């Protein structure tokens, strides 16, 4: 079984605290697009919000479960922890809520190459990695959290056997690698709109 975990509990400081997951792309909100894409490649989708109040923001989205952080204020690693506690899949795809162009074909490939590893994490030529667009073996994460060593994504990943996937290989599935488009600033959204104007 496969799970998808969407992390939505950040403060979006670089976007002025706006709710990035409700930004729209090609006529749909980021979060709806992600949920639809993931529902094609996983058996369950879980949105992890920072608290129960924020959970309520997602109540109208069909086809997901929404849970709050168990340890609030810990950043993405706290969201992954809550997601992993809720998820039932052997493998989980963890993704940020501000990635509106995630490619189902790329995610499918990451699931495929995660078999036999603790994680499959895309890596760019310059060595930068994409741990919030990556597949993890759930049990490996559970063990990392039990060890109580994982206070950051870097800590979490450090103890895993990782299959680093060359981003360029993923061009087979997503030629322009739009899957990694990440909207952090208002200008990032403006750039995306310049390529894909809203109707
Ligand atoms: N559930 C949960 N998700 C989080 C938390 N912190 C960050 N996230 C999510 O993790 C992803 C990456 O977050 P960051 O890039 O660190 O922060 P951000 O909120 O997107 O933006 P900045 O505040 O501008 O850094 C985003 O999808 C966030 O919504 C948290 O404490 N809990």
C-alpha cells in the first residue's frame, strides 16, 4: 500500500503568511491539484496541518484525511512525523503543499526506485536534494522517529539508506521538471503565471 502525505502547516513567511495551498494554478487550487494527482498513484492521501483550526480549512476537500501535527512548531519534520503516524502505506510520498505541478509519472517512478531502500530522494547536479518531493519507507521513518534523533529533515534523512535519484533522469517523465516547481515567494507565482496564464 502507498500513502501520500501533503505538508501544509508552514507559516509561508516568504509569501507574507498567505495560504499558499489556496493559490490557483490553471484554474484549480494548489491543494486540489496535488490531491487529484496523488490520488492517481497512492491508496490514501493525508494532509498534515499545524493544528485543528487549520485542519478545518481543508474540510471541503474530498478524497483525503486531514490531521494536525502531534508536536506543533517543529517544521516539516513535525508534519512528516504526524503523517507517518497516520499513514498505513509501506511506502509514503511526502510533499510540500506549495508544489502545484507535481507529476504523477515522476511520483510513480520514485515509488518504483524506493523499493529496497529507506528512501528515494531526487538530487540535482549541484548536490541539492528534494526531501519534500520524495518517497520513504514508512517503517524506516518510524524507526528514525523512535530513535528521537530526527529534529530536522536533515537528521531524519541522515540515518536512512537513500537511493538518490538524478533529477535529469526524471526528464523522461516530466521534460521540463515542472514537478519541482516550488512557490515560496509571490514572485514565484508571478513567474508560473507568466508560463501558464490563468484563464
Ligand atoms: N504540518 C506541518 N507542515 C509544515 C510545518 N512547517 C512547514 N510545513 C510545510 O512544509 C513545507 C515546507 O515548508 P517550508 O518551506 O519550511 O516553509 P513554508 O511555510 O512553505 O515557507 P516559509 O515560512 O516562507 O519558509 C510546506 O508545505 C509547509 O507548509 C509544520 O510545522 N507542520
